[in-house]
C-alpha cells in the first residue's frame, strides 16, 4: 500500500482555527460518505472558501470516493476507502486511497470525444481534473492526491 | 395527475412526463440507481416517450447521475421519443459543459420553454 508518502502533515493543527486535518476509513455506506462531505464542506465554509469552491471540492470528493469503491475495490463490501485531508485557509489537500490494484489513469478513454459521448460512465476523473487545481495518482494508481487552491487554479 | 415516489415526482403534462427531483443532491449511488430504475420503467411503458427532466432545486450532481441521463436519452431515442432537460442552475450547467454533454442533450432554460413545441395532446 502506498501509505508512506503522506507523512509530515500532522504538525500543522496546533492552531485549531486555521488548519484542519483528518483521516477516515469508509466502507460503501452512503450515510458515512455524505457525512464526510458535509463535514468537509463545513470546514471550507468556516475558512471562507467560496460557494463555487465548496461545490468543486464536494463533487471531486464524491467522484474520487466512488471511483475508489467501484473501480478500485470492485465493490467488495469488506474493503475500505481511506480519505485524508489537510485544509487551511489557502488550500485543501486530499488523499483518497482504495484497496485495489491501481490503474493507469492515462488509459481512460476521453469521454468528451463525439464517439464516446453516449457512453454512460468514465466522467468522474475528468470532473476531478477540471474542478481541482491539481490531481494526480500515486503508483500503482490506487492513491489519488488532489488539491484545491483558493487563489490560482 | 401527479405520482410521487421516494426520489422523483412525475407529472403528466398532456402526454409529456415532467420529472422533478425530491432531493437537492443527486450524488448517492443507491439513490441514482433507484431513480434510474424508475425512469427506465416509465420510458419503456410509453410508445414514443416524451420526457422533460427539470433540475429545479437541484444543487449537486455526480457523474453517476450523468450516466443515468445518458441511458435515458438513448432509450427515449430508441423508442422514437425525446428527452429534454430544463431549469439547470449555472453551477450544474458547468458540469454539463465540462463533460460536453451539453452537445448531447436538448437543454432549455425553463420548463415552459422546454414544453414549447414538445407536442402532446
């Protein structure tokens, strides 16, 4: 599991109102998923992120978690998706890690091509890339890191 | 005539099925599956189905919901009917634009505009 490269972030919570971090392991139960999204939206609101920013983060988190459950864990109810966040007044950074074998994000067909427009899946990752300032997979592809920055996109 | 289910409201407007959502967030997979099943059933029950899906009150929409809309669009076309969408707020319209699905769907500003020329007796 690619869990070792997320160290060092834990020191920033000494000022409780300026930075928030957390980790949660979720199984595919919708109440839990929604709970995480709502908590994060509240944090962003408290740190004066715009409505558009909260929309972007919430949608990206939803898509990232769903990809983890569906394509990563192949809907195995015993497997979890781990979500980690570190949010301050400038940026919101997330790691979404599933228990799958990973994949090659470059191998996903472009859903915006005319010949692919009527295929009903494959748009989650492109929405994440469009809405977040930065999104990348860590090898072997079961670990998505994404960041929303308040100023520059 | 209005029929209520747990996730959508369907109103028959002179032969056009107008669909509205009960929830403001259409994100949750189980809910989307339920909506999809219900819409497919209604489209399959009509000879040349005309369906208007209004997004009034909807605040969030995931790619899974887009998938359902694509399925319904294909199915209505296959059955000689048509799907129209309306009342999409700007933040959600952006999701359609990013995915270029605004090219696939017939999107109208309001339900009233969408119903114009949609026929029905």
